[in-house]
């Protein structure tokens, strides 16, 4: 598996301590965005994280928007992921938040429940959502209010290196029927045939959005209940870690030290990119980058265990969201800009799949002819899989889950904790974080 870069959690303390009082007067994000657009000059601030390539594409879209609405100026405030959340927490606490915010699922509840985000349902006059799948829109809702619009969609997948399977004489699994034991068996064949040069599986266990959620959902459980409390059964969590530990012990996955090193490294240093692991779990939208890095023929497979699961593990995971500050002095214009980002083919022709396969179905169809083969495969994967309802939005106080999960996974892999002990400790610690934020 390749891991989403672990979120820095220092900002959560800042958010919890400094935003409480600052946002107490914000209300529930109920500013009236249905007002008329101003005819006077308006300046909006728009913040996002990403690479240089994303910055350039986004600036192009800003320029196109400003040509269409010459009285509106959009000032970009872009940052690297590492400093993004600390900066956002600081500006929100100082009542100086950007008008338009690129948001992540981990933090929607933390900001929305403190009144920092606008209920976009009040912006219907300027923001349309008719071309979005209701299941996708649901992922940006809290208590029935739309605080975030999904930008791109992805879903967890198994990426297999077809060239490595061919080289070592391992048959391609049938992803319509295969199980987690089938993955283990195929991975063992690769490890054995390569003499350990290539491991069959790249391990995972460092982000909740992927492996842990999938494992829980396939068992008919969920990480959180409707009230935002931890609800995953300890036995399900213990089985998850037992599986990962067995992969390492049997030489199907790399040794723990290698797995942990890869977890903190970039995509180009992963087992998939370096052609040192045959199977790995990734978001489907990462196929293009992985193919470019590996130089090999890679294929998206449906997740193991789906055919036998009590409920579908797969679900639509927005790559990120658009949100509007509840304290924006220009909510109508901010909503109009989000509408342009989300619904304009003009903008889509520039952004393409930089922020994932578009969640807007109409836009997804419109840009299909411009996509690379790997991007087409990623889009096709979304249509081929059976998905269930998205998991509950990460509750307030739980945005540090990845650090907690990473620490417990490491302890299990190194044999410092048994899977059962890790399960009990993880649940207790995560629930304590949630309780402390209430």
C-alpha cells in the first residue's frame, strides 16, 4: 500500500485551545449567502495546498474566473501540506480566515462544529450541486448541512504490477472473487520466486481512510458510530493487525523497518514505484503517478474480500473539498467562485484530474477525451466497483487518528504489543481524544 502522507497533528491543539472562544460568536455558519452579488469591486482570499503544478493550474483558473467576473479579484494563498493546517487554524482563530478553503475530510467536523464553515445550503442561488452523486455530497455533510463540496473522487484499490507477475510466473488473481487469503497466497508466490528480491505485498496500516475503514466495513462494522464515538469492535481491529503482522513474519511483506521507512517517504520511494513489491493498496487516482514512477505496466484490481464481505468495504472518498468561511464578508461571491471551480467546463479543462477524478459527473464526462490512459482507467474503476455509503465524517477531536494508528501499527509490527493489546489501547486513546473535544 502507499500511504497518504501522515497529517501533522500539532495544529489540532492550537485549534482546540484557541478557536473555542474565537468561534463561539460565529454561530453555526449560517451567514446568508443567498444575497445579491455586489456590483462593486470585491476581493476574495482562496487557500489551498499542493505541488507547484497544482499552483500553476489553479492560478490559471483564477485568471479565467476574473475575466468572467471582472469586479471580483481572487488572491491565492497556497502552501505545502506541512504548514497548511497550522496556518489555517491560526487565521481562523484570529478571525482572519480565507474566504474559500481547500478542506480535507479529517478536519471538516473540527471546523464546522465550531462554526467556522458556511452552510453551503444557504448558497443555492450561486452554487449548484445537481450534477453530483448524492453519496458524494453526503461526505461533506454534518447533521444534514452541507459544509463542503467534494472536488475529486477516489476509492481504495489494489494496484498490481503485471510485469512482475509475468516475470515470476504468478497468475493474475480474479478480482471479482478473490479473498485476503488469496492476496496472501499470491504475494507468497512472488516473494518465493524472486528469492526475496521482490516482496509480494507492500504493507499498510498507517491511515484510517483506507485499510482500516475497509477492513471494518467488510466485517459489517464501522470506525465511528452516528454520534461520533469509536465503534469498531476490538476483535475486528485485532484481526486487522494480525493480518499485517503475518505478512511481515512470513516474508510476504517487507520487514517492519522497511515498511515504516516507506510510510514516511514519498510516492516515488514506495514498493510499487521502485518495483520491489507486486501488490499494494492505493487510491485509484494515484495510478498515473505510480505508472510514471515505476515504468512498468500497472493494473487496478478490486479490493480482496469484497465478494465475501458482510457489506461493501469500498466507498467514494473525496480527494479534498471546497468550503467557505462562515465569516466571509462576501459569501455570495465566494459561493460563486466555488461554483465555477466545481461546475465550469472551462475550469475543468485546466484542472483535469489534478485534484482527483471530478466528483461532478457531468464534468467527468466532459473531460474524458483529454485524459491519459491511466487516468481513464482510474475513472473507469469508479464505475466498475460496488460502493457502500461513505463512512461517518471524522468526528471533532479525532483528526489526530493517523498518528495514533501509526504508533500502534509500529508497535504491533515490532512485536511490542499484541494485536489484542493494541486494539484495546487504540480504542481507548482515540475515544479519549474525542471526549476531550466535546
